[in-house]
C-alpha cells in the first residue's frame, strides 16, 4: 500500500495555470484509464494519483490548489462513505466526485448525503464522465440518470394511504396542481420558455411557481430539485395540457448540455 501520492507523468506545460485533478483508486489500470480520459476535460490538466486514503490526504496537503477529486469508495485503508467523509473533513473546499463500480440507489444517495458533488459509474463512457465532471466544476451536482430513472418511473403503490404515499403524490410539499405541472416538466429538463408554451403560462408565473417548488423541496437549483424528487420518491403526475413524452431523467439533460 502506498501512503504517498503517485504523480502522473504528464506535467502541465509552462504558461496557463493547469487544472489539477486527483484520482484516488487502488487499481493502477483504473487510475491510468481515468488519467487518459481527463486530458479531454480542459486544455491544461495536471493529474495526480493516489492508491490509498492516506495517500490521497498527503496529495491534497501537498497540492491544496487541487480543483477536483475522483474517489473510489473502496480503499486498502478504508471503505464506504467514511473514506469520503475523511477527505471532506480534511479539505472541505475541494469538490469530490465518487467513481464507483456500485451504483445502486442506496450507495449513490449515501455518497451525495455525505458531501459528494457527483457520482459516476466506472462503466460510464468517456463523454459521460467528462460531461459530468464539467457540471461539477460548474458548481452543480451530478447524479447518474439510471438512478433518477428508477425512482421517477416507479409505479405508485396500491393499498392504504400512508405518509410515503402522500409524499409520492407531492401532497406533503404543499404544492398546487399547477406547481406540480411545472415540476413535472422541470424534472424533464425543459427550460422556462418551453414550460410557458406547453402550459400556457406567462414566464413570470412559471418563475414564481419554480421558486415555490425550490422552497418546498428545500433546494436552490434544478439539479438539486431533480435529485430531491428522486430521493423522496415523489410521483410527479403528467402535466395537464401538455402532450409531453414520458419524462426523461433531469441529470441526463444537463449532462448533454454540458458535454
């Protein structure tokens, strides 16, 4: 086990300041593969590598100007969200993206709740990885589309009404029917102008409804709203007056825009 950072042999050229990215993974082939992909992230990228939690902490102490950390949750000296939490406690100002082979909803949710700014499957294609990282560098949170899809398209349960059932219908959010219509289109990734056209509303009205939705979900942007809908298991009804196709995961639309 290496407890010091492994520097990638790709020093940035003199001139423009390089974007520093730390890859933390126990497997050399995975680190090298990610390093190759990262060359497409920016004109100038300096890649650092570490194969353990202690190595990652040492690398960040040596390079406090690191812009981004790509972190596997399974390390020789730790595993699970405790690894993520250790790195965040030491350097809370540096965004962390979990890159993992496990992408079940519970794992993704635990990582986001522990402070990860994104979660990417190791099976993702390079363009998906680069698009997700650009979102994170822009201050957004990236959640795998398949995780959102699983939650958004789950049929409502049958049987006696429960608190969870009310949550799925959005009743506990205290949103009006029209606000739920706006939310349904918002999680599809549609911009305000399209929402105005499909629902026959003025732009100011849509903005007011969006602000109310953000307050109800306790979020500050559309990415967080999409994740909140997924996490809470809210079933968003099809908007009245809209001939929209089946909803698509919000994160996927943001990813395509950023790629």
